C-alpha cells in the first residue's frame, strides 16, 4: 500500500488506537505536539492537526474507530511528518464523490476529505468495500 | 480373624471415599482422622493434608475475589463521579452571560466535541429567549482546532440564534485558524466575525447605540454590511 511514499528510513513516533470521541481530542493533541517537536510553524501545526481531525472524525463516525500511525522522515528528499489513518470500516462507496466538496452521506458539511487534502502536501487514500479505508497525509516541515 | 481385617479395611476405604465425596461436594470440614497406624494410614494422613491445603487455597481465593470485587465496586463508583464531574464541567464550561444591555457573551473554551457543542448551543439559545438580547458574541479564542464539524456546529448555532432574533458575532479566530478554515473550503461568510473579543464587544456596543438612536427599527439595520 502506498508504494511510492513508503520509506524504510522513516521513524515511528507514535501509534494510537481511536475508539472514543475523547480519543479524537487526545490524538489531535499528540499530532500537534509532534508537529511542534519537528519545528513546524504554528500555521502548519494547525493545518496538519485539522486535517488529521477530519480523518479521525470520519473513522469515528463511519468506521467505528481505527488506528493512527505517526512517522517522520524524508519524502522526496525533504523532511516530513507522515500520518497514516486506517480503519476496518465499510469503505467509501463512491470515492470520487467523497473527495469532492459538499458531498456527505451523513449530516456533515462534506468538506472533511477534500478539505484535509488541501491542508497537506501529499494526500493518499485507499479504500475497499467492507475491508476499510486508509488515508496517508504528508506534510513537509 | 482374616475376615475381620478385611472388613475393617473395606470400612476404612469406604470412609475415605465418603470423605472425598464430601469434600468434592464442598464440605471442607470432612477429614478421615484415622487412629490406626498401618500401611494405609500414610495415605489417609496425606489425604487429610491435601484437604487442609485445598481449604487454605480456597479461602485465599475467596479473600482475593472479595478484594477484586471491592476494587471493582470502587472503580465503578469513581467512574460515576467522573461522569458526574464531566457533566458538571459541561455546564460550567458554557457560561453564557449578559455583559451589556442587549449583549450576550459566550466564551468557548477547549475542544468542542459534539456533546459539548450541543450543551453550548442549548444554553445560548435558552439565554437568548430568556433575556431577549439581540446580539450574542461567541468567543472561540480558547478553541485550538476548528474542523468541519466545529464549523458546522457554529453555523447551526448562528442560524438558530438568528431564528430567535439574535445576531451572532464570532470572535477569537487566530490567523492560523483563519487560514485553515479557508483551506478547508468552509464558507463562513454568512457569519459576522471579529479578530478579537474586544473588537466584537466594541462592534456590539456601537450596534446597540445605533439601534437605540434609531428605534423602533431593527437593531441590525445594517445587516447588509456584514463581513466587512
Ligand atoms: N473512514 C471512512 N469510512 C467509510 N466512509 C467514509 C470514511 N470517511 C469518509 N467516508 C464517507 O465519505 C463521505 C465524505 O466524507 P467527508 O469527511 O468529506 O464529509 P463528511 O464527514 O460527511 O462531513 P464533514 O467532514 O464535512 O463533517 C462521508 O459522508 C462518508 O460517507
Ligand atoms: Mg468528515
């Protein structure tokens, strides 16, 4: 999965399980502190934290929770923070629609996924019906 | 003579079986307590010892189980307290107050999960009805992350307040959060926003004054110059 952007030189900073709504808050705070830890500026900290928040909420709302992996390392020669969110939920039925502004199957605004994509430098998503969804966010430092 | 010994032996074995059956049935008081000294008495004594050990073990287990149950009960009690405190905090953390004639202020602190937002929104709407205030300032300086869900809640709150006749001003959006909201793509242009709480309050007071001067017109006579 995500062949081009998987690198053995990345180091794992954290791995977290998302189960409750409180975990969203907790993991978000962790992301912010890791972003700070690799000297990201306040705007980038806010962007990556907000992008991750979208994915966490989606996992909580649509997939009954999931897992988050936080890594750091080079991507295309530049240091980056890499966040991978994966779940074993129902998968996203219509990915193209889900990635477009304003599409929601729930009561949301439908800006979570496309918004998260705009907030980071690289965005990869893989989803399979009844298997789950994995999203990888990459933000250069 | 031989017959007598055999009969004795048979009785003793029967007794052993009885005792074992009693123990198996839960009677930990049963013992063989043989007084005869012979080849069999070693086994009898060993069985008694075993029963003794077993009784000790069972007692220890019972004590342990009781301890575990006590601890569990205590934890459940604590959990209840925590839940209660969380509930209290929910109420406390959305204090709506009337700071000025006609102006309500709601400082939003911390992370807005869906439960808290619900409470916050209800409190605000109730207060609007109760006081008849027509301006409400929602200060989100203390909110670290504004994602689509928080934005959605804010939009809904503002819309509901508007239906009740109150105009909301959202203040305390940091430059980083402002940029993030723009990238998310959320349109907050229907909401009046101010950089700081102070700006919002000055604006609200001017608004108040203007509407006093021009009564009985709407307090938001200039509603079309929103988001300047
Ligand atoms: N992890 C997931 N598993 C299954 N379906 C998902 C997942 N993430 C998103 N979806 C689907 O994709 C749709 C679009 O997601 P998106 O985050 O863009 O919007 P939303 O969650 O509906 O609203 P918002 O994020 O603006 O509050 C969702 O409505 C949902 O149907
Ligand atoms: Mg979403």
